[in-house]
């Protein structure tokens, strides 16, 4: 898979100032029935690198990022806890999808090698229905944090057991909906260089 190394200040701006997103949950919500239009995303990630997960839209030839030059689409920006990311996000409907867009092995900073998904790259994507707890599978990051691929399949009962200490309710309600490797048909970057427009202050 193509990798993108972004050591420039412009890239750092994309990955810091605009990348807000949510952090992982550390315990069950008070009541799973209160999720409403939200969902709980469960993803296993090895090694435990910081990642960005963004929102997107399905297309006829893959999926398109919801990012714009002036607006981030990052919904999850965090490290795994004991190999798992557990995050509350908006549930996906119809043509909506989430995708893993960036890997930052040493965290956020300038000149930190990382994977950044650009137009044409195959990336892990997943759907999480509203009101549900969804385990989407495992992602393995190799090389210097620049290669992303599906990890080994995990038995759902084993995943539930691993998460039951911190998430007894969520783990018991969890369903498996495997991620897909999908081509990113539209993103802000189409090459290793990203140019971030800076608005003129009048």
C-alpha cells in the first residue's frame, strides 16, 4: 500500500490544529439504551499507535473523505488502551462510513513519520449502526508506522472477555461487523505534499 510521509509544517497543521476528534472511552455509558443516534466503535490496533479515524461517504469507486481544506473530518484521535480503541461516535447510516486516515507512531508533532491516507490508497473502513456496540475487527500497522493492513481475526467471545473488565455492558452487547479495505477515491492529499490554504485576515 502506498505510504505518505509528511514532515512539513503544513502537514503538521493538518494533524494537530484541525484534528480534534474524540478520545477513547474508559468505562461503560450509564445506559446503552441512551445511545440514541450514537454508536460505540470497538477497534483492535497493534502496535498501540495514535491514529485518526475520519468520517466519509461511500462512492461508486470506494469512499470519499468528508475533510475540506478548512474543516477536519476527524472523529477519533487517540491511542488504544490495551490494544483496543473504544469510542462513542455518531452512528453511520445509508452511505456513511468511517475510515482510518492517519497513523502517528510517536504521537503528534513535526517531522514524525506516519501513514496518511491519500486519494487512491486502500484504507480500513467500517460502519457502526446507531444505538449499537460494534466490533469492527483488527488493524495491524507495520514498517515504520507507514503500512496499514487488516490484522488477524479475533473470536468475538475472546474480545468480549478482554473488554469485560472495563466495559461489562458494552462487551456483552457487542456485535461483529468486519472492516473492509476500501479505496479512498477522494481526499485532501493526492501526493506526499499537502498545501493548507491560510485565510487572509482583513
